[in-house]
C-alpha cells in the first residue's frame, strides 16, 4: 500500500498543512506526556512502522537511542534524509521483526495497526523484541474525525478511508490478548472535527486537552512490561469511565 514515492510525498505533505501541523503538535504533546515516566539515557526505542520518520525526531530529541523499521523503501529513504545518522533504520515488516528477543528497551507503534492485515501479530512481535515498555497509538473509530474520513467518504479509495480504525474497547481487547494484563495508561487528543484543527480556532483548547481514550480521534496507550503494579488509571478503569 505504501510503496510508491508519491504516497511518501503525500504523507509528508499532510504534516505541512494547517490541520496537519496542528494535529501533529497535539499528537507529539500526548506522546511526550505518555513516555515522560520512562528513562531515556542509553535506552533504545524501536519505532515500528516509522514511515518517513515524522516521530523519530521526537524520540531522538527526547533522549532515546532511536531505531526504526518500515516495509516501504520509499518511506525509509525519506526518513534517512531527515534523520541522517541519528537513527538506525531497517527495511522489514512489522509482523516479522528481524530482531532478537528483548533487543530494545522500548518500542512505539504509531497509527500502524490500522493498516496491517494482522494487527495482533504486530503487537506480539513488538512484545517479543521489547523489554520495558510499549507505546501504542491508534486512530479512534468513535470520533468525529472517523465520521468525516470513513463514513462520509464511504467507498473512497483514499488511504485513510481504507484504514481499519479501532474503538478503545477493541484496542484494549487486542492488548489484553496479545500483551497480557500489564499496567497501562491511556489518553487521547483531537476530539473535534478537522475544521477545528487550527491554531486560531476559538475552540482549539478542546483539541489541545488530554481526554479519556474514548473521546479524541488520536489515542495513545503506554504499556509497562516490567512493573505489574496497577497504575492509578489502568485500561480497565478507563473503560468503566467510558461506560459511565
């Protein structure tokens, strides 16, 4: 799906649009918030499905030793242009990672599961190569953004319209089945419509706020692999909030 150089250009172009820039800033803020409890110095992080490297720079600037893998040679080419020697990049599929067990301290899967034939296998592979913690970010099926991209454009051949979006309940079930009952914490951003994704929008504070995972269009979940002690707001508690 992502092999053409044209798609790689379109992918990067989205982050240059007004809505794309705004959304990217909120997504980065959420990611920084979620990984803020993780150690950074001499800690390796694998970005699985790194694409053109839009989040690699964020992880590098956060202090991680950054690695990336993607199935598209064109995507990786653009990532190498951006990162130079700041990241160790590999060509390969997320379903069959060419790495040893527990090779990395942390891993990140950011809006990748939606485009995989077997997202559970991707999560299993991420778990296999990761020792300390996983970051999983997905697009929310129960969001206004989904309605505008998927429902209103039903039958469209666009990449976003063809993606398999998940609800938070579905994401939680996949994590429970593949990763197990590990401590996890979730939040979301961007609950408003795309037309509100702009710096000068009077209601932009709605999109800038960290919401429970069922509310926003972009969900981020931090999974702790070493500590089995429940966090203050585990996935199960957040799901109960969603039903309340």
